[in-house]
């Protein structure tokens, strides 16, 4: 069973930045697409970004395009989500995902 552990959440003001990390337990990390999802209160979980195994292909939801950047370090089996120019609508629990494996989530709050 793959374990995923997110970190880096917190409270920031609108316009601020956060960097989330997701550390994966040892597996063939480098060949799999990794995903970041988020779930806001009262809303369904939504895909925010994903990155291919080599990092050569990425996808972003329209709502975060141009503000968020997904990256990965295969040597560290870690995937990152750099979030800039954050908005109140970005408030959610952010989850790292691979296949059927999910992390515990990290809370992100955007508020002045």
C-alpha cells in the first residue's frame, strides 16, 4: 500500500503563496502520474493539477491555471504544488493522489 503524506498547508492572505509537498513511500514513483485534488466545504472533490511520471506533461484546472505550478522530484519521491496569487476560493483541503491511494489532506485557508 502506497503511503502519501501532504504538508505545507496553512493560513495566508489573498494574494499570498503556499507550497504544498506530498511525500510518497517507496514505490515505482517515477513512472506514475501524480495528482493534486482539493475539496472545499460543501463541494465535491475536484482535480487541481496532475503531472506525468517524467514531469514532461502537466494539467491544470482552469481555476488555477497561471497561478499554481505542479512539479516533482523523483529522487525524493515527492510532488509539489506551488500556489501563488491565492484567492479565497482556493480555501479547501488539498489531497495528493495516485491511483487509489490518497493522503490525509492538508488544510489551506485564504483569508484576510
